[in-house]
C-alpha cells in the first residue's frame, strides 16, 4: 500500500509539474501578446482634434472618411484624441496644451480661434485647419503658397463671398432694399494692414458691394450668444428686408437658434453653410464644410509621411453650393423665382 501511495504521489507531482509548465507557457504568451499590443499602440501615430463646440460634431465623420480613404482606421493604425471646448473659448488654450503633452504627431483644429490656441501651445507640432479664415492676415502663415511655420490646412475667405450672397438675395427678392448683416468682428484676429483703421474689413467691403447694387447694409455686431438675442430684438426697429449671416464659430454653434429667430420674424436669410438651410434657414451659399474636413485628412496623411506643414500650401475651396429650403420659404411667405431655383445645387422640399 505504501508503494502504491508513493507511486501515485509521483504521478501527481509530474502532472502538477506539467500543469505549471503549461501555465507558465500560457502566461508568457499572454504577456508577450500584451506587450506587443502595447508596443503597437505606442508606435501608431496619435492625432489630436481640438473642437470649439461639444461632442455632437456633424463633420467629424467626413474627416474619418478622409482618413479611411488614405488607409487609416481609428484604433488600428491611427489613434485620435478628442478635446471639446463646449463653446467656451477660454478653455481652448488648456485643451491644446493637453494635446501637446500627449505628444500628438498632428493637431487638427476646426477654426482660426482654436488654431491660434494650438499655435500658442506649440511651435513644433504640425497644426492642420479644417476651416480657417485668412491665415496670412491672422499671422498664422507667411503666405498661402508657403505657410512657413507649423500651421497649414484649408481656408475660407468669407468676406469674398458676401457679394455673391447679396446678388442671390437681390435676385430672389428684387424689391429688397435693406439687408441685416449679422457678424462677429473679432471672429478672426486680423492684424492691421498699413493705413487700415479696422482690423476686420469684411463689413466695409460688403457695404461697398451693397451700395453698388442699390442695397443698404445694416450692421449687427455680436460677440456672445446674448448679443445674438439682442441683435434680433433690435431688428424690428431697423426693419431689414433680409438677413445675411457671416460664418464664424459663434454662428455655427448657435445656428439653430439663429434660424429660429429669423423664422419667427419672417425674415428671409442667406447663410454661410448648408447646415443652416438644413436646419430651417431659407438659403445658404458657401463651400461644403464636410468636404473641407475630408480634405483635411489629406494634410494629416502627408505630414505623417514626412511632409512639413511649412511647405504644404493652404487650400481654398473652389466649389460653392446654393441650397434653398422651400419649407422655410412657405413658412415666411416668400416665393423663390424659378431662375434662382434653377441655380440651386440642392432644394429642400
């Protein structure tokens, strides 16, 4: 009995040894796989995205689509770090600093304001704008052809579009005489040109265009959400026949409210992007912002492959779309002439 017991014990010892060996091999394999995953995660490029608004970003998917078209999949061969200003501009510098501390290979910004915050946080990490203003006048680039620093991307010169928007308004409503101009003068931190008396000349330029076609332009300057409410409260006194809204982060963040206030006053409006028309605005004329986000992915790809932002020319959109919302036209009692409808790229019925 004792011999049998010792034999059984020996067998059990050998089994335990084999189990421990197998367990050790499995543990080593798991550890190796974990280390490999961590190493892979640490070697894939990290791209920071600095948003002015909140988590509901209508054009983010277009940017990701652009990345996918160039072979990048989030979480597999590229990591995206999101930071949201929630509409509070004073948060942008600290959020930009967080992305710098994460050692992002590229920082993507969605407006000149956030690009400036990122530029203050780093002079070396490349910064790509999805929709900037005049990068030269704002001091972020030496020229459009050769930015010369660490900021590049896409730019929209809004003041150059005001004339076209007024032409569309005039054709749609020939009897119109007064146009309310809703804008944020400080949306772009333009430097003063030699001999200039104002940093942002967009209103004066638009005013001259309006006068040339027999229109009176009425300025409604806003800097906060409260200013927007106050501006619309003042409009019945000024009695504009139509409204022209200039693109800025403030307008985009409050697009639904702006459209609602205009509709309440039965005020025909032409807006800077299709987003406003899709939310109930009468008309919109401008570039496709989603396409600009998709194009921004091209810059990220080139930079990750070794290109320097200083050498990547700033792009400007060449295609602009007219969107007309017939539901809004019916709501405010406006009939859009067939000649204007024929020019529309999209008609919302």
